[in-house]
C-alpha cells in the first residue's frame, strides 16, 4: 500500500488550533480590561477572570497536545 504521511497535516492543524487559542485569550483579556475600565468589574474580579481564562486555555492546550501525540501513533498503526 502507499505510504501516506499525515504528520505534516496534523502538525499544521495543531498549530492553527494553538493560534486560535492564543487569539481568543488576547481578545478575552481585552474584553475584561474594558469591563474593568467601565466599572462593570472590579480590578480584583478582572484579575480572577483572567486567571481562570488562562487556566482553561492551558487545559485545552494540554488536551490538544495529548490528542496530537496520540494521533501519529494511531496513523502509524493503520499504515502497517
């Protein structure tokens, strides 16, 4: 059978996902900062919300990395 290498494609999808997460974090921080400036959130609430968002992004990143590491192994098994 033909050797098909999905590694490069998976890598690109993974990096696109990381980029999307980073953009989301930046945008959410801007929104929180705007709410703090408007007085709708206190500074402490804003800091807590930012910390929570960063924690969730880290969890999503770790989950995505784990899936990315497992995917090449599964692809290699199918190719054989």
